[in-house]
C-alpha cells in the first residue's frame, strides 16, 4: 500500500503571499490531520478532517485553513504568509474510526523570506 | 501548548546498549503513542498504549504507562545505529472514545554510536 504523499516537498515563498499544500492519504484512510513543526514550538496540531468535515482544530489563526475532498485528499492553505510560518508541515492519515495510529507523510518544508 | 515532555532531551549510547526515554503529560488521556522521526522527515508510528494498559511490547520496544503519575517510558533494547532519531510521545486529551488531535512533546534525540 502506498504511503502518505505530500506535495510539494520544498517551497520558498515571500512574506504576504499565500500557499497551498497537498496531502494524499493512504488508500482507505478517511482522516487527515495537519501539523506544523518548528524548532521553537515543536509539533503543533493544526486541524483534522474526516469525510470532508473539519472535526478538530488547533490554536492557529484564521490564516491557516484546510479542506478535504471526497477522495480523502486534503489541502491546507496559508494566506498572508509571515516569516514565522517557516516550518515543516506534516500531514498524517488514519482510518478515522476506532484506530488512532497516524501515518505521516514526509512533509513539506516551507521557507518564507 | 505541549502536553508531553520527554526526558532526557538528548541521549547518546553505544550500539547494543538499552535506551530509555520518559514522557510526562498533564491531562487525562485516552491513549499515548510513541513516534520516531529521522532528521526532519515524517514521523513513524512505533506503538500505542491505551489508558487502561500498563505495559506493551513490540519487537525491541517496551512501553509502560503510569496514569497515576501521568508518565510513560519507552525502552529500546539492544540498540542499533539505525535507531538514531528523535523520539516523541503524543497524547490525545479529548474525552470520550478518543481523538485524532495529538499533542506532542518536544522529543528525545537519541544517538546510537556504532
């Protein structure tokens, strides 16, 4: 079974721009979660989607948004980028019901200049 | 905010030795998971222990959970150079059956010297 894939793997953006990251979960997984990892704050939960609905949301500003499509693929969007948004963005998929292990993709390294 | 706190922050051992990492958390949990991360890549799920379990084994891994002390430990036996990585504990603090909103600790950086 193919693992979780994330595109792009690396991205460089300028402050004020917006960015969209994509995540394809493991086949059959209906839950997709997003995390931000920085050296200072560590791994922080952004949001989780299940069957196209946001089920959980972390403590991030409204500039961070996401969505999930009917095939369980997910995208997250960050608008009006700030320098502090530079991070590794990780996507994780899970069955979504009764099984809590999460399977992570390789991440997208976002650099904001 | 960080729910789990790993201890130590860094650990260096010789190949073949055992490595023990500890994790403390603040609120009641449904389950606790351990993940491994190699050099800023994606995380790999290692093991999940439920709040009503005290110990769990998987290959060379042994996890214990003490809910009265809100702590867990991960033991890696007979370590190998390939075990060099950062190890994170993650908890879900939601009530009910469980949650996919994981709160991670800052991690323990393990170096296994060949």
